[in-house]
C-alpha cells in the first residue's frame, strides 16, 4: 500500500465481514469504519490549534453524530489525527465487537443471574461462563507493536496534540489511558484523564479527587510510576472510561467485551504493562509532593473548568508504532463524541444497577445532562416512597453519587422521548410533595455547587399519585383514542387523501 502524504498507516479498505474475531487494534477499527462508509479522510492541511476542533465540533453536532474523521495533513506533524471514532451509537457498538450494545448488556445480565443450575447442562453452561471470564484476563507477551519505535529523545511536542478551545491553558492529550499501580496491593488502575502538555517532557496530570489514579497517588510514599497509552484497540479505550467497581480490572473487562485477552508488554523505563497494540505509549512518573497549575480547559460540561493545582507527569520514555495514528477527542457543549461513550456505559451497566435496584426497568442519561447531570429512570411502582428509595439507592452506587438530578417516572413512559418526559414532569409534579433535596458529593467540575465537590442533588418523583401516596383526589387518565377507532382510521387512511 502506498502511504498517503503526511503519515503512512495500515488503513486499507478491506471490509471486516463479521465480528468473529476481535478488533485487535485501532487500525482494524479504522478499516472497519472506512469499509462501512463511516470514516472521512480530510486531506486538506489543518492546524491542531483550534481548527481541528471547529471542524470536528460541526461534524459531531450534525444529525447522527457525523462520520469519524481522519486528518491526514496536520501542520507541523507527520502523524494523522483520528477523531470522532466513537461518535455514534452504531460505531460505539462496532467498537465493542457487536452490532447492538444490547448484545453485551444481555451477556452481562446472563452472568449476573443468581439461579443455581440444577441440571447437568446448566452446570456445564455455568462452568462455561466462568471459563469465559477467566480466559478474558490480560496476558503478557514478549513484544508488541507499541514499541516498534523507541524515541531516543522523547518529546511530547512531536505528537499532534490539539489545543481545543480559545481559553484552554495549552494543548491537551484527551484520550490517553493512564495506567498506575496501587502502592499497597499492586492492583492496576486504568483511567481516562486529560494531560496538559507543558513542554517536551512535562504534562499536567488531571486525575480528580474521586479517581483511582488520584487514590494511588495519595497512597504513594515516593514517586508513582505512570504509563499513558494512546490508541489501543477500541474496547480497551472504552473500558478505561467505564465506572467499574473498585478492584475490577479495566483490562479484564475489555477482554470480556472483545472476546479475547488484551495483550500487554512491559514498559521500557517503568515497572508497568501497557496494551501491546497501542499507537503511542508515554512512560514517566509523578511526585506526590509536586503540584503545578493546570487549566483552564473547555470541558464536557460545556463550560471551562478552572485552573487548579494538579500533579506533574515527568516523561521518561515515548514509544510508538511505525507510522502511528494519533487518536484524540474533543469535549464541550453536547452532543459530542463522549456522549456515545457515556451511552454505552448506560446500556452495559443497566443490568448491574437492576441487580441492586430490581424495580428499575430502564434508564436514560440524555446528552443535555452531560451524562451525570440528568438521569431519567423508569420503574414499576408498587408502594409509597418507592421513587425516593430508588433515588437514594442510585446516589449510593459508585459514580452515580454525582447524579445532579434524578427523575423517576412510571413504567408506561417512554423515557427516551424527552418531549414526553417534559410533559409528564410538568404535569405530575407538585413541588411541595415530589422534590427531594439530597446534600452530598458532586462532581469536581460542578461549577454550580456552593463549595468544591459538595452540593445538593435533586430528586423528582414524577410518577402518578394515588391513595397509597396520601393523594385523596382522583388522578386523571391520559387522553388516548380507543383502539377500535384507531383501527378504523388505519384502514381508511388512504381514503382521506392525506
């Protein structure tokens, strides 16, 4: 294959006919997207400072999220830039090796079933499930493409890192998977944290108060080793964004999703392992005693997060594939690419939530709520106070504690239709009876909170009320046409000339 000017890479257009094998690297995903008409190559020269953001933002806000974009001529750099690869529900499903995310949700639901198998077949099937989980564990290999090139003089400035928004503190690596190890028990954490590039070998490490990397830093008695992987296979990138329970390995979860283990290689200068298929790997360390001003940054909330003191990543090595692809994203006022990563989490983690709160029938976290600011919940209501119980249960579940507004609705409401939700809420809610104020933790990016990381969450009970709720009046029925008249009009529709 003849390499395009501005960066060569293995991106031919041969279609991947099925998902019988995992997407083992980012390049296989690029091939798949191009073969299915979901990727556009931009051959015009573009500037990584602001220009790519403006182009990508317009595309992301087009109907359906727009195509993935591969910028082949980035001024000042040889590597192409891939953005919006996850920017639709369909592409997000393909990234995880399925045609529909509900396929993975059903797999997770099956694993969570509490029934004890009685038949021999049931026991064999249960053993198969356990074997499937065990076989998903990451495995160490001797060498990997991510170390095909070891930079003799590592410099972050050789990467085509974007400056996303006009008031940003500088260029930011936005889709780097930060890998650390717990100093106490050696367990790995893989998180998706932004890094502000200060210079050739220094970057601001923005791991927030509640994140696993920050916890590892608090436990460290000296330097904490860090590796940042950019552009591994798409399931690994997604897994780094997923709100997994403490102690659950993100790479094991990625292996479960992709149907085979994630291959890892040892880093060159730090005692960590990284996904072998990564396009780039940055190695280094942070010193818990060191802080530097990081930010501002145009964030996923649609507002700038303010500058604050964060750790500094000191780079000790940079390795990469031959002719690497630099994968990145931008965040800002929704909808944007990160919405679809969040939507995947909503669908895949619903079975886990239902295991704890079984009356929940469905959930929707719309783009307008930037994932955690608005959570719509459908329940089968059976007793007084049940909507309140659901709210508090959700606020007690991991990162759901950040849910700024939870609205609970009846089982016959289409919670994915925001017009219907608005109609139900404005019609069903009495402020004195149905609003729940719950002080507690909020996201550190919540600028409306009166103090850092602490505020008041709102729960809204938008369900119908009846005698069990202490409602003594008669609740009105919805206006709905009778079925026989609907059938009559269906049959005669052509006669009406409409």
